[in-house]
């Protein structure tokens, strides 16, 4: 069972009070719902009026798992990603 903390405020991205931190990158084809997924998970909100992401969207969410504070940095990247 995963318990969620409050939605982070502007200063929370720099908050160093956590047991674990994971950085997640969501990539995929254009207009498939990457940003919608980000907002739904991080803010528990949904809107059908999203404009295409230009550059990168970023959210921070803190959850508790097995009595540990886990900080998630979630990034959404638009466009072609070249991996060599």
C-alpha cells in the first residue's frame, strides 16, 4: 500500500528530506497522453484541454512506501529522442 503526501509546493523540488529518490522519464509518440498521465498521477487532476508539450514538463510527488519517504521526480519529454 502506497500512501501519498500532499501535493508539493514551489520549494519542494529542492526538499532534501527523503529516504529514496527516483527520477522517471516518460517518453513516447506525440499526442498519446504523456502529460495527461503526469498530471493525473502527480496532481490527481485531468483536463482534456492540454496543449502539446514544448520541451519538458516536470512534477515532483512524494509517496510513503514501507514507512519510507520516496520522492519521485517525473519528467515528460516531447519530440524525437535519439538514443545512441
